[in-house]
């Protein structure tokens, strides 16, 4: 749906990080396992409870993803108002003060118990070619308000409370030794690809 900056966690609470070798071992051990995409479908309900009043959108797509992807919109109102088609969101952003709003993106891997949280600012951007339409742009940001910081803390607590471990941002682009994928292509079988998704984006 939009253009996003490099994925990762921008703010983690105190916790011992796994080593990169631990992550490699977990991927090699579990990547070929059969995962049940419906195993934890109660997470949407749990998130709705933990983030009462904030729209929760399940954007999981197991055709492309190896993780559950949830968007938590940091604005009060229905999810349909904020997360729609590209043209609907562009029209909404034109109506909003500052032409922006904020989203928490939470990914929970089904390959191994690792997670990512991103705080993103959604804005409008121009395409480089004249005459093209506007586009949605998602940019990683640090918390700007106490509300954003608290919701980010809740997202980390949600994942950790379900047995997931935060993965250091700097691990994500490392190639996983001994793992090949025709779908990924040469030099593309990264930690992020193996644990989370083909690429970081927000599906239509």
C-alpha cells in the first residue's frame, strides 16, 4: 500500500537480546515446518481488549507473510475510516490536520517466537513522474507524545506476554547461512525474509 522505511524496532524495553546465531539456528530448525495460520486467531480480540478504543486491523497475508501483521491506528474511530483503499486513505489524509496520522505495526512470526514493532507516521508523498497520483508514505518515527510511548510499551508487553522475543533491528538484513529460496532470489534470504515477510509493506 505504501512506501515504508527500513523495518525494525525503534524502542524496546529492557530485555536480553538473542544472539544472531540463536536466530539463525531457530530459522534453520523451523523454516520448513508446517505452520497453522489459524493457530492464534484470537490475537485480534486480545489486541482489541488491550488497545480498547483504538482501531485494530489484521493485515496478515500468508501468501506473502511468515508472520501475523496487525496495525493499531493511533486515532479514535473505526478501522474502516482509517484503513481503506489507497484512494480512500489519500482523501482522508487531505481532510486530517497536518495530513498525517500514526500507526503501530506489530509482526508476530509463525516461524520462531520473534516479533517486531514499528511506530509509523502515515503521510502523503508525490511520485517522481509528473502526472502520477499521490502515494501513501509510512516512515518509522520515535514516539512524539506520551500516548504514543504508552501504546508502544503496550505492544511490546503484548508480544512478550505471549512468549515472543524482540529481535534487534540490525539482525534483519543479515543473510541466513545455508538457507536458499527460489522465491526470494539470490542474496535475498535475510532474517527478515525468513521470519516475517517477502518485503516490508502494507498490503492492499
